[in-house]
């Protein structure tokens, strides 16, 4: 899979040189601590700044409900990965808290 595509197969914008360098620095610093690499190399300027869509909300809700149904522990990193939303684990947690308080 190319870096410019999300896991869901939908097109995303190409990575910038700055994002490439941030990822390389994170890998050099954290080696195989992939959680730390992912958290420190998020494309926050693009993924955190854009508003959530209804489709993203539904994917997030579905993934959380599946965790609850299967009695799995709620790992925000796994939720972010499984939903393929190009959102950080922190962003997913904050959005869920917002949605939960909204209803």
C-alpha cells in the first residue's frame, strides 16, 4: 500500500517532506515501539484540523460497539487503526467523549 492511501483504500493526499522527516525522526528515536512512533508521527495538521464527517462518526461508533459486544478492552490506538480514519488515538477518544455527551 502506498503511503498516500489509507488502509480503507480511499485516496489521501501525499505526505509532505516535513511529515516524512517527522516519521523518520520518530522511528529513529522509538525503534520498534510502534505505539510511540505512531503517536509522535501523526499527520495532525491535516487529520486533527479537519472536521469529523458523519461517516467517520459511524465508523468510530461501530468499532467501539464491536469492542463492547466482544468484551474486548477499549484501546484507542486499536480503534484508530481499525477504523482507518487517519485520525490519532487521542482524536478518536476525544470525538467519542463528545458524541457520548451529545446524546
